[in-house]
């Protein structure tokens, strides 16, 4: 029997340790799709080690906020895995700390901290990136809200654990259109939030293809490493939300035995790699859009989420 | 905690998903920039309606719907797109006329219209033995969105596609409210569609010969 606090800690540790690896897998798949050999899967870990060994440079005139932001963002990304079903299908003691809105707010707080640090530097490029991310982030909010409404209408709560349990409960739940539409809408938001489509290029340095990346241009050394690590963790957290709550909440530990928890970790890694591969395929199949076409992309996601609520509200879809 | 909205069952769920896909393909037509893409989407939508008819026939044991499904498959998935595609090949126009609004605004307007359709049909309290009520709301939403498509697009082909898909919405609605509708009436509807195809074909041809384009923007005078 593994004590519950330990499982709770394991959830955080799994996300912390696996996140760069998932990014490595995606980069590898992407390279293969483009006919390149690609970097090692462990490359993100080597990058982080390199960055941690470097010195920290701070721009003139910045206050303590500049250095506190990466640490704060990392703390946020470590908090969210406590609130969502990462390894277990039963509620863990701290899982009641916040609902799905609370998790969203903590993710938003992390992004806000990074944006504040970027504006703190006074560098025009970083500021531009921060303001773009915040502007376009605001237009995905309504989509997320409608997805949350769907969850609330389906389960009667806004707990991620409750939706996962409902999906596991019956096959009727899986084929109902509201569930499928909400999952599709969420997938579009995740593609957007992790910088896959519609505009961002993941590996290039083309300035129009960078929204998230330019915000951290003034950071260096261990703090840059924390920010990079944080963004891979955000990606994995969103993947887990999609997999373990909406699409495939199977393979989670049903009890506290060591074997079940170990299997759950392996299942999580496998499912995340599969989703990462799918995302890489989607990313490489569609052309990037111009910056101001983002609204078209988000309008599609919004349509899916609104239809999900409509089918539920007018007729029990 | 008990779910607030109980799941409708597997049959109703599958039927609803098909109906939702019909509505989504209508929205995709609204976004599509290429005429060919619009036509393909229309064929896909018709296919979905036929599959839904077959599902109802199987699930609710209405054998004459199989005939309807086969007829609409032959006519709307094969014949109509083929005829229109041939016309398009002759006119050598590929890009649909731009809409009056941007794509994002078009979609938002259509979402509002679709939600209105949902509100309107939810007042009727129609319980159908064949399909869940959601499908009726979706059917009316398809009809409403196809009106938006005809209004905001400024080329003949988009307007024709809008009209044809309107008919898809109507057949979806008829599956809900009158699945056992006499077959002869349904067939009459389908031949109505054929007449529309002929009329729109002539319109496309004449308009293209006069204006050298398929855009309706040139139609500013009452007499040519």
C-alpha cells in the first residue's frame, strides 16, 4: 500500500520528470515526419542541464519580479497536477483544493507571471510577445468556459475526477455528442495553447511564428531553464487533462497498491506519447496561418464548444 | 453526484452525433474558400444524412427508409455533385467569391442563428418516436445556417450549395418529425431538388456567359 500523500507527491514528480521527455518524443516524431533524423529523445534534459550550469544575467533596471517570475510560474505548474487525475481514479486528499476552474486559474496565473517578467525587462520584443500571448489568450477563454459548462451540465459538478468517472461509467456517455464536441473543442484549444497550430512554429526562429518563445528572450541560465521546463510541464498538464478526463480515463490506478500506481505511471507515459505523436501529425499536416487568422481558428473551437452546450441544454444530447 | 443531464442512450447518442456532423459540415461549407471543397462537403453532408436515414431504418425498424437512404445516396452524393463539378470545370473558376464578412464573423453570426434555431425548436416540445428531439433542433439549425450561407456569400455556386444543403436540413427534419412519411412524398422532394439543380445549372451557365465570372456582385442592374 502506498500512502496517499506519497501518491500525491508522485503525481507532481511524474509530471515534473516526464514533461521534457514528452517534448523530446514530439520533436523526434516531428523530425521523422519531415524526413530528418531528429534530436535524441533525451535532448530536452541535456538542454536543461546545460542551462542550469550557466550564469544568470539580469537586464539593467529590472526589479526582483524578473527573477521571481520563473520560480513562481514553476510553482504554479507544480500545483496543478494535484488537482487533476494524473495517476489515480479516486480522489486524493488535496484533489479537492480546487475545481477545473481553479486549475485553469493557476495556469493563467503562471502565464501572467511570465508576461509580467517580460514587460519588466523593457525590451520591445519580449513585451510584444507578452502582449500578443495575453491578447490571443483572451479569445480562447470563452471556448474553455463553454467546455467547463459542458462538464458541469454532464456531471453536476466541476470536478475533473467526476467527469473521468462519468466517462468510465458507460458507453452511452462516450457517444453522446456533447462529450465528443467538448473534447474536440478542448483539443483545438490545447493545440493552440501548446503552440502547435495555427501560427506558431515550434522549432524555428521566425519571429511571426513565435508567441510564447519571445517572452523569455531576456532570461538566461537557470531561470531560462525553469521557464523552458515550465512550458513543457504546461504541455503535459494539458495533455493529461485531455486524456485522463475527457478521452481515455482508463489505465488509472484504482487502489493504492504499488503495482497499480506503477502501471498507472507507465500508462500515462504511453498515452501522452501517443497523443504527442497525434499532435505532431496534426501540426505537420496543416499549413500555418497568418497571425490575424487566429480568430478563424478560435471561432471553429468556439463553435464546437457552443454546440456542445446547446445539444445538452436543448434536448439532453 | 447525479448527472444533471442524463445520457440519452447509445442509439440516440449515435443519431445525435450524426446530426451534429451534418450541422458541422454546414459550418464547414460556410468557411470553405474553394468551390470544389464546398461541393465535396455537400456530398459528405448528404452521405451523413443517408447514413442517418439508414440508422433510423435499422434502429426503429422502418424498412422504407432504406429505399430513401439509397435514393438520396445515389442522387445527392453522386449525381448532384457530379453535375455541378462538371459545370465548374467548364467555367474554370476555382475560388468562391469572398463573403460579405470575414470568416470568423461569419461563423459567429451563424452560431447565433443556430442557437436561435435551437431555442425556437425547444419551445415546440415535439417528442418523436424515431429520433431524439436534439436532432430536430440540429435540423432547424442546418436550415438556418444554410440561409446564412446563401446570404453572406456572393457567388452563384455558394448560393446553389446553400440551397441544396437547405434540402438536406429539411430531410433531416422530416426524419425526426415524420420518419414514416409516405415514400412517394420523399421522392417528390428529391425530384424537387433535381429541378433546383437544373435551374441553378442554367443560372450558373448564363451568368458566367454574361459576366465572365460566378460572382453575383456584378448583378447591379435590373436589366442587362
